[in-house]
C-alpha cells in the first residue's frame, strides 16, 4: 500500500507484474482510514473511510515469497506492500500497516499472518490485529491538521535582558513552577500568580562545587516531602536539598569526577523518580546509559544500570545521548528515554534488555511529522499522550497513544522570537489545568501556553 506520484492511494500485489487498486487523492487536513482486505475470491479490496473503492478480482493465495504475496512490514522491492516509503510507483508514507483478513478460512488466516487467530467475526474498535468475517467498517476519523489544544500564542512569564538559559521545568502539586538556569547556575521558583521568581538553590552567577553552589544545573524535581533534587551536570552529581535547606548533600555521582564507573556520572542531563520517591533514574548522557540510585544514597554509592551502557548506537538495545527521562507508572513501570543524539524516544521496561521506539526515526534528524531533531525533553499526560520538546525543529510535538505521528502543538518549526515561535526549546511542564510551560532556551524566556 502506498501513494502514487499524483497523491492517490494505491493498493497492489507483488507478482513480478502486479495487480493494483487505485483510490482517490486524500485530504491533507484530516486523518483518513484506509484498509485493504485480501481473499482468493476478490483479490485485493481497497476501502477508504469504510467505503469500497474497488478490487483486483480473484487472486489465488500464494506462499510467502511467491507471486501474489501480501507482505507486512518490510519491502520486497518495487510495488511491494510495506510500512515505509516504497520505491517505484509508490510515493509518500503510511503511518500504520495492518491487514484485516475477513474472507479467508482459519487455515489461510493463520498462514497469512504467521500464527494470528481468527476471532469473533467482528472488527471491534479496540482490535488491532486480525479478525475474520463481516465487512470493512470505518474507524473514527480524527483531525490531524495543526489544530492545537493550546493557545499557540505564548505568554512570557520570565525573561531577561541579560543571558537567561532555562533548560528544564517542574510544577509541584500547588502549581508552583520551578526551573533551572544553567548559565546563571541557580534554581528558581515562581509561585502561582506571582510576578517574580526567587532563587531557591545555587548562588546566582557563581560557579562552584561545594554544598551550596552549582555548575550548569540541568534538571529539578520536588518530591512529596518537599525535598528538592538538582541535577548538577558539570559537577557530575545529583544534589538533594532537604525540605528548604540551602546546603545540599550529594546522593549520586562523585563531585568533580566524571566517569562511567557505577559510582560515577558523566555530564548527566535528566532524571526521573518512581511514584514513592524511593528510586531515582538518571540519564547519564556521556555514558549512554540510565542508572538507578536510591534517593537516600550518598556520594560514591554504586548505581545500577537500567538501560544502555554497553554500546552507543541507534538500535533498540542501546542509547544514544540520553537527555531526559520519565517514569511511566501507568504503563508497567516503563521508562521513557529521550535520545538527544539519536533523534528518538524509546520506551524501556524496567528489567529489560531492549526498548521500543515510540517517536522519531532512530539516528535520523529530520522535520516531518514522524521526525525529531535533537529532542530535549518529554512528558506524558493522564490520557497517555506524549509531548516531546523537539529542540532543533523549534517546536513541541504531541504523539497520541500508540501513534508515531506527531502533531505540532507549540511553535511552527521555524526559529523566532514572536509569541508563536520558539528557538531551541529544551524543557516542558504542565500545571493542574494542563497549561503548558516551555523553556524557550535560546530566546532567554519561559513561555506559558493556555489550554483551550
């Protein structure tokens, strides 16, 4: 299945020659449900939004690799069925590829799908694999245009005529906004409805490695007990400020000693905490790994490698420049890890040896709706929508659950300093009303986008 050079949807078999069904030119402003069925009686049938467009006529089913094979997920060559941009007569990208066989016998369904079973004869709304019997019904059609659920004109909360470099944000249960300034080397707090921020950690414009100073802080978190954690990147450590204290204790890494041993960190860029605030997971960028520490550990304590750390590449068994991380307690306690150098987001199960890519094309920097370019931060909401700060595309992308196609909700993909633009954003957070806050880093400001 693919697109012709004129933009028409095309379904075809691979048979040396080929049989094809050509559909309409699809709208660019809405999602369109496209389906193909395959049977010996009718051959390929093409449906668009539930309506039958046409069929090839009867085609005998053939074994895998032979003529008239319907192929799932990998290219056979020109005119093959694939979840990809295909060569030859096909143009464009298909974001999903499913074959719903409704007319074959159970034996043929099993052969076609390598073990999937025939179910109840009805394709229900929550089924995503193979069913048999019935007709091809339309799925819900949802908007895919650029209609953002937020007001895309930002409100500047904080800025400075001198250099102000916000890199990461956190909102606590009282809707108090916290942020880190890596260049001025401090952490600030902006209470709800307040006009001015206050310094809560570090010494403004002063670099150091003692218990009250920071060196290029990159992330901040407040736990349920009021303790503040700061990722002190250039000191290769995590600092814990106990309930309002000005002096911190080091709970991970060795101050001033970067490295990839279990007791060390090397330029860590992000962290996440489990729901009980028992464990902390650190994205240790220069070691291409995620390391777990107890929140009550001390300097020099060995961490536990949870992901990566063996090699650096863009496969699902490794990490490439982990930059931000989120703990997904609602999804089997998985971790969402942003690969800044790998232009991707990967979901990694605790205890697993590999992950699943959920956004971006691993190793490829690009700007289409399926692409990311140096992603810097990620959040997920209660509906499992994922939000990725796409730094070098100067935008925030929203990915609906189980979709790898992003919707731009903030920014327009062009660097700028207007209220609708961003320039190298690096951090994102939401308050209790789902208003969005973005570190518009290279513009030296924090932007608020109101939820509509």
